[in-house]
């Protein structure tokens, strides 16, 4: 009776959250035993549809992700107690959602695996944002590397206050004399007839050694914008 009550309590608690919880058998295919109703919100399938075939979940995993998912399943069932893996699953409408699959092996007192507890967390928006960032970075890299104009990046070793800086000139001189360049395109290397390694050893003060005041003024105007 106590086990039945615990099971009822578990399902009641699980089904009040927005996370998809599941329980699988600890076999090499992770046969589905239970899935919370939230699976319908995530992927469009009812619990009955999901559990009608113990291996239904496998048919929803993206073909390119499935080998990795199955390898992870085999590894943690036999060698680990916990796992966390990210992959794509297909919705009933044919779209793809990214999930983070967090699992833990539940064992008896003798250490034998009884079942797998897991949750699906919808990380689609995070993945979309990461992809958008990568695409944006790729476009920036293409422009940066293919431009006929000279460009460089200079990353500070620590954040620099400017708008509210008590001593802007001190901050400006630190940036001008101590901060090294962190990236440069080929056009600028050709302009200065210098190797990439040598350029990275320079600071703005080296570039404007012929006229430090002009260099400081240019940096000042840049930070004032």
C-alpha cells in the first residue's frame, strides 16, 4: 500500500509542474514505462500515444542525434548513475524541438538498476539564440576577413568604466599603452607589412608612436560616442 501511495504522490507532484517527467526500464533501449501529460504540450503526443510502443520515443529523436543518444543511454545504464544530453525530437506536427534530457538510475539496496527517472527540458529557444549568434558571428567573420579595409579587435583585460569614470584620462592611457590587440584582418597586416604574431604584441601606443596625441584623441572620440 505504501508503494502505491508513494507512486500516486509522485505522479501528482510531477504532473503539477511544466517539466516533462518520465520513467523508463533500465534496458539498452530505455523502454518507456511512464510519461507525464506535459509531453503533449512539448511534442503534441498524448501519454497513450507515447506509451503505445515502449520504443516510440526512439522514433521521435532526430536521425542525426539518435546514434549519440543510444550510445549515451548504453553508457549510463551500464557505467554511470546520471546523464545529461541535448538533442532534437520531432513534434506531432513535424517540427523539431531541442530538449535537454536529464536522467538518473534508481537502484535497489543491492545496487541493481530498477528503473530510469528522467525529465525533458525544452531548450529550443536557447538553441535558436545560439544558432542566431553563430550565424551572426560567421557573417561578421566573413566581413572582417574579406574586407579590403584594415580592421582589428582589442579586448580589454578587465571592464573599463567610461561614462562614470572619475578619471577618464587614466583609463584612456591604460587602454592606449597597456592593452594589446586580440584580432586583426589580413588587410591591416598588409597595410603595416607585419606578421599577425607581431601585431598581437603591439598596443595602440605602438601604432601611433609617430603621433601619440592623435592616437589618444582618436581613442577618446571613439569612447565618447
